[in-house]
C-alpha cells in the first residue's frame, strides 16, 4: 500500500512538472483569464461547494472537533465570495515572472540581468482550511507554479469539490488541469512521500498547527518554508491612548479566534495598569474572553491566575494571557522569550517608544497602533496568501506572488570568452 501511495504521489509530481513547463510560457493575459474563470466558477457552483462542505462539517461535529476547528473548516456564501474576490485581486496584480530584479552592462560588454522565475512544483500541506485550497492554487498559477495540495481528511469533500471546480476552469481556458492537483489525505504517508520527493518537488510549504509544521520541517528533504504558529502580543505602553488600546485589543483577540494573527497575549505597562487593567478586563469578559493573568494583573481584576504554560500558548479560542510589565524593555524581553515571531503590536503615542519597539522586536510583522489582525496577504495587498512565514530565509511574513518565485541570471554576449587564468 505504501509503495502504491508513493507511486501515486510521485506520478502526480511528474504530471505537475509537465504542467509547470507549459505554464512558464503562459502570458499574463492567459493566466489572468484563468483566474477570473476560477472566480466566476466558484460563485456559480457555490451551492455544490457548500453541500460538499456540509458533509465535512457534519462529520467533524460527529467526531467532536472543537468550535475553532469547525470555524476554520466552514465555507458559506460570504467566504466563497471572499476567495473569489481574492482570485480577482491576484489577477489584477503584476506578473512577477520575468521581472528584472537588477542588471546592466558589464565593462566587457556582457548584458547581465537577474530575473524572477517560478519555483516550479510547489507542494502545500495544510489542515482543515479549504480556503487555502483556492488561495494556494491561485497564487501558484499566477506565479507560474504547479500546485500539489495535500489537505486534511477533515476537509476532504470540500477540497475535492474545490479542486474539481478549479481544474474545470483551467481546462476551459486551455491550460493544463494538472496545474492544480489534490493528493490523497487519509494516510499520513502521502505527506512523507511529498516532502521527500527531492528532484520532483521544488518547494513544500506546511500550513497549520505546530505539530504539522515541525513534522514537515524536520522530516523534509525537499526545501521548505516554515509558516509558524501565532502567539501574538499586544503591548499597551505607558503613553498609550487607552480608548485606542481597548479597541485594538478587542479586535486582535475577538475578531476571529481561530486564525494565527489573533492576539494571544496582552502586556500592560505598570504606569497605566491601574486604569487599563479593570477596563480591558470588563471589555474582554463582555466578549466572553477568559483572561489568564499574572499575579499583578490578577490583583487588579477578577481573572484566572496564569501558569507558565499560558505565556507560550496559541489558544485559538476566547482566551488570552495577560501580564503587567515594568517597562517597554520588559515587554520586549517577554515577547522574545515567548513569542512565535509572527506578529506583535504596540499601542503608544510616544514615537521614540514605537521606534524602539519596532527595532527590537524580532517578528515577521510589527504594528504600531494597529491590530495584529492585519497580518494577512489580502490586507497587505497581495490578493491572498499562501502562508505567513516566520523564518528569515527567502521569505518572511505573508507570502504572495513574489515569494513564490526564485531568480536566475540571464547573460547575453557576442561571442564573449573568458581568458585563461
């Protein structure tokens, strides 16, 4: 069975390579036409997609999946419209393929250019988020890559229907359907075969919880980009506008708890704690948020006592860890100790404090007077994202079209030869 599954995954990768070789020659107009057709087809076939998604939701509820996982799994008219708009936005963006990064004429007359090129065959391993299926397929297509999608078994019906719609759209505009393929999802060995298909697959991007991401990064022989979990902090500085701070904390925590850009930790400067702690406690508790506070926070408000595990937890629920800190530097040290390198925010009217925070905090996105909820490819003008990288090599933060390309040097000469040493 394992050999059969490996052959199946490798055969899909070979078909993807053939499709990528054709796609690299496709004009921007041709790719954009495909993206717009995909968006139109998603809207037209939304009832089919929602019906398939309901099967996954019913199975998930029967299996006892928690509410935050069911929320990620859910597709409805508004979410389908959202991913369709995302595809249309990607279609409106410039094509990175062929973009000249740098270049010029060397003293010896050689014309030298560094240009963007597709990665080739990109594998995605992700959990029960069917919107990722569409985002990944659309971004891969526009950047000239073929996508191998390995979603979760909890979203099998949803992903199968979505990929069917996307492949039909590709064929309708005479592009290879194998630009988008869905891999088997019931055996974890399919992940192993994908991430060790060196020579067949050019890049694998894991997207999900820490267990999935760590397993892929540690076991892969194919290059990977780590999309990390989100233990995001909001730090309320001594010179914060407290009305603004309350609004930002509430938005970052309660807008949608199941996403990686949700705030999981709150840090409050001691100089405003006497006023802000009771205030934000009341506001959060009105939104049904459970606060896990340190000793000083708990002294000023009726909250649960935090333990050491709370500071590093990505709750993905209506929970937040909260701590009173002595200074901005203490806030930065706390973030360095417990943060995941995803998104961090400071609320302050002090420009010097804001600059110090943004310079010292080591994260993919650092916000001043804004919610961490904005760490999102669509919000950053990318149309969609294939993931949010928390590593430092190749890509960091929301990954869009440019991040799905590499580069090559193209050198033109006129019979140039290099002298012997």
